[in-house]
C-alpha cells in the first residue's frame, strides 16, 4: 500500500453514508477536497442525495450516481479504488455481477490499486480464487484478523477502530489488493 500522495484520485464504490475516509479521521479526512480528490459512486439515489447534503456541501469530495458494472468516469481516472463490504451484497451468480473487474480496471490508472475489503458478508471465495492476470492485475490477499489488521494499518485506518469490530478468524475478514501492472 502506497501512501496517498498529493493530487491522487480516490474512487470509492458503494459507500452509502459511511465513506471509508471517515474511519481514518485525520490526516486523510483533512486532505479530502484539498490535495486529495475523492469521488464516491453509489447506485441508490437516496444515498447520493444524503451524501451530497452531508459531505459534498462541506467540500469533502463528490458523489455520482452509478453502478459498478458501468461506472460513469473516464478511462484511467483513479489512482486508488476502495470497495468495502460491497461484494457481500451481490448474488453469487457470476452472470448477475457481470465483469465488474473489467470495468474497475478501465477507470484505474496504470500502477493504480484496487482495495477490496469484506468484513461482514458471506464468504466471497470467488474473489480470492479468481485469476486477475488476464486484466493485468496482480493480486495480494490478506486473510484472518491479524493479516486484515495489518492491511487496515497500511491503508491508514486506526487500529483502535478495527479492533472494535466483531470479526472471525477464518475466512473473514479478508482484504485484497489488485494492482494494475501496465
């Protein structure tokens, strides 16, 4: 996990009213809207409206309505994409999901990283088992509470918040990084 440098673009998929930067508090929260560009993408019109009223109106990023299968952003837009507790909402039928990762790769800059976390949802083993090399993505998986805690620290989240979560030791939680090679 690279430190978030100035002028980076972060896209978060499906934050509802809990964008991940709120867990980090300072210093990332203070940088949103100043030297870090943050865009949230959510499919629910009510979430979009609430986010605009609470965050966007205060200069803490922007939100656009869209679906992960067809993200309304240009190619090679994001340095980082954050997806936390989203895949548990999808049916396990691959035809329902479509090729979400092709779309995520489309908006990801070269050398950019997709950060995926599933803390509560059902076992999403299809995410871990998939070979992403055909999309030019290199995979790193963090499993179990200890590895997930280490990843959370690397991402910049306070460990005190992480340790409060009621999570198991086996398949959950897991985090995964997919880094675009080219």
